[in-house]
C-alpha cells in the first residue's frame, strides 16, 4: 500500500540510532562497558529524592526548572538565567538546530563526531557538512576552512566520542575567533567533567554571544535512565530555545533526581577520582598488550587493533568472557573498540580477557 503522506526533506535520509548493546545471548549478567555509563551508578541521595518526589506525581512539574538551574549555577559559578534544561543534552542540541538552521543552511561537524549531529541537521532541513579530523583529533584548521556564509551551527564534541581526545582552551579560542557572528559554535560537553581543569567552554560562552555549551547528567552523574541535560548560552539564545521547548519537558522525578545529584559533590569527586585511576590503568594495560590507544579525557578508552578483522575477533572474545564493549565502525573506526572505564575489578577483567585474546592470536 502506498501513501500520499511525505516526511519533510532530509528526514528519510536519517538512519535509526543504535545504542550500545546490553545483552549477550546465553549470559544473564554481562559486564556492560558499551555505553559509557557510571560503574558506580548514581548517588544514593538521588533515589531518596525521587522517592519523595513520587508522592506528588499527580502534580505537573515546574516549567522553569528553577531549583535545578539554581543548583547547576551554584556548582559551576554560572548565571542561572542563562541555563536551559532538557531531556538529556540531546534535546538541547536538537532545539539549537530547530531554532537556528533550516533549508539552505549548513551544519558543520567533524568526521568522527557524535552521530546525532548529522541527524540534527537533516531533521531541520539543513545540509550536513563534515570536516576531517587529524590523528583522531578535531582539526581546527579543517573546520575553519569549511565555514561558509551558509554555516549556521558548528557542533564540536569536546572531549570527543569515541576517541576521548580533546581540544585545549587555546585551540577552542582560535576556533571561536574564526566563527562568524551569525553562526553558533556549540561545545558538546557530555564528557567535559572527566577532562581535568576544563570548564566545558563556560568562559567562552561568557565572553561571546555565539558560543553555546551543553552538558549531561547521563555519564558522570549516572542518570542516563532519567534523561537530563542542560545548556548554557547568551540570554538571547536561551530565550529562543525556551520558546520552542515543551513547557513540561522535564518530569517531576527527573528534576528532583538531577537536583539532588548536582548537589552531592562528594559522590561526584569519588567518581572522578576512580575514573582517572582506572582510566590510567586501562590505557597502560592496553599498551603493555601492544594494543594502541590515545590518551583519553573521558570515561572510556578507544582501543585500536591491527585491522577490522582483529577488532571483530577481540569483540567476540570479550563477549565470550561476558564483557560488552562498543564496535565503532559507524564512527569511522572499523579497527577499534570503545571500552567504558569501569571499576577496578571491571578493568582487571577486561585486561585479563584481552591478554588471553592476544595469547591465542
């Protein structure tokens, strides 16, 4: 049967997003290191806050997210009026494309950038433009060369996913200096907290009217299941986004849980400390096994093998050992596996499994 209904141009060019695997056939409790989730879960205060909030599920949630924005502003030293909250940072990134890009416009991002950037562009009817990276790192010169009068948005994941590499502040500033005033530079900081001494781009946002930063509660805070994120931008951009976001986009439970999570700095500091230690162990262990990997500024490491065949064999070996990691061929790395940094026990288990793989190869 045919239909006269037609989606807007670009939408049918979007491939459905596939998240990290969570199951292994024949195994009931695999070690999931495929989605960059916090191995320690979320702060215990989150569950208590959600239980309390659950007594008022018959009430509509706040439309202005005042308590959550205030908590974020207090921790990060930001202006609460310039913060917007969304259903994950994905919603904020989507709203930016909806508001500032359309047919005839271009959305620029890098070749190994987050796969949803292309989807944001196509959903808005804009044209995706890809800049090459250099040695698995964002190439600022390549981005600048591809800025045209039609460029309206530039999405940069910093640190990058799946590479874990990052631009430092001087390079980010050089890029921001080259961006025209009628174009937004969007710094996607899903992993910003794991990059030591990095403010996620807050100083650049404060100094410029065309820089936006986004953050998420899904990684460090362990709230992927609640879907909470936020953005920080000039007041004009925030006013635009608030006009098109759903008035009740954040649930009562999500708001309560995220506010409690943001305030529990002891849990956050523990998670950051453990991630730094185990990330160093994982990188060092991989290199001792002869498996290449860059220094990572995130909560994962991208392990590179000789070729795609070897990567697939390593993935199969890990699955047989009950360990799930992420194949990243779709990001342009068929020879690589992205491995979430887990607990000390998790990292030991991964390294032992890969050691046995290397011995058998």
